[in-house]
């Protein structure tokens, strides 16, 4: 499902018990200097990630000052985040002229401890190549490093490297719990383009060998994925970014099932197996 960009007035774009991705939660919060925003999401653990701007965060007494260092856009430096336990009350206060903040969530009942992820604590991986049109960089905010500190939530930022190319290829899915070959993880993306008048396409093929759907992506598009194979691409001459939320049904580690007709491409893309391992 594609959600075109709109003014959500700091209300969830993907709320709890969403019909398409019930395991996910997603909000975009926009604040001016001195403004505060408070939230709590029963039944969902969350992560606060400033897209741009800086906020001070207070999670029931756990204080994280000066979270987020980017000014111009999501390409302007490294991300930072703070993990918010299930149902905990979190307050953010904008300390720069303005801030745009992503709030990612996954359904999870247990209550863990809050913690911050600073820019020097990210899990990073770069893979693919210009020749295969698959060159990209991933910055895991809640990645493998925090596997024992998070319930079901995976949060990452993905960038195309260079201008134009594919992401999420070879085509894969993760809509069924059938270990050891696949896990059920709902997925939500928010896209940005550089320059911001760029665009791309999200493919969604429900069954191998049958035609699927395609969605036109623009700056600010949100995509919700519950099932099917789902590669995406950006037009030549533009860079693409997407903020990624994954929420597992029964475990945190993601096991992707690659589309049989394209699975042999795994052997052609440099470093892709390191990428797969980082989504654990």
C-alpha cells in the first residue's frame, strides 16, 4: 500500500493495529524550537530518530540530550536514535529552529530498558556495485548490535549510492513464519529523494511468475508491505533514501526468502550476504 505525502499534523501515519501492517507503527513529528511532543504507544516498542534537527528526549526519567545532528536533510550526517520501551511515555523537545522526527514501532508486549544509539554506535554495511545497479549503503540504528536489548523492532536507514539504481534486489519477501527459510515481518518505508523532485518506483509481486503492482514514489511517500516480493528503484540522476521499520511476528531476526526466479542473482552482487547477516 502506498500512502502519498500529506500533513499528518503529528498524528500516526501507520497507527496501532493497522489493517495492512499490524506489527508496525509509524509517525512523523514536526516541531519548531521550544515545542514539545509527548506520546505513549501501548503494546508497541518504539524508536525516536530525528530526520533533521535536534531534540531533547525524556523517557520517564531517562534523559537523552541533543539527539540528532542533521540540518539540511537525511544525507547531512549520521542518524541517531533512542529506544522507547513498550507503552512508556516519551517526551521530545525541539532545541533547533525546527525538527522532523521519525517514530518507528513494532508490536511487543514485554517492557525492556530505554537506551540511546549515537552516531558512532551504528551498524553499517555497504554492498552491491555500480555495474549491477545495486550499490547501496545501510545504516542500522537498531541492528545486530542491540539484538538482546530490543524485542521485535528493526530500524534502519537505506541509501542508494550514486545516482539511480535498484534496492531490495534480488526480489525477496518475509510474510510467512516458516523457519528456517523465512520469517513474518511487516515492513514500512518512508522515502526521500535528492534532489527532492526526484522519484522512484516500488514493485510488489504477490506470486512468483505472476504480474504484480507498482507504486510511484515521491519525496515523502510511505509504503506499507505485508506480503509479496518488493524491490524498488530510483530514477537515473537521483539519490534515494528510505527509513525502514520492520516488526517481526515471533522473533526479531529477519529471514528473507528470495524469489526463486531471481535467487541466482545473489551470487552476482558483491557483499550482499553481509547485508543479509546484518538484518539479524
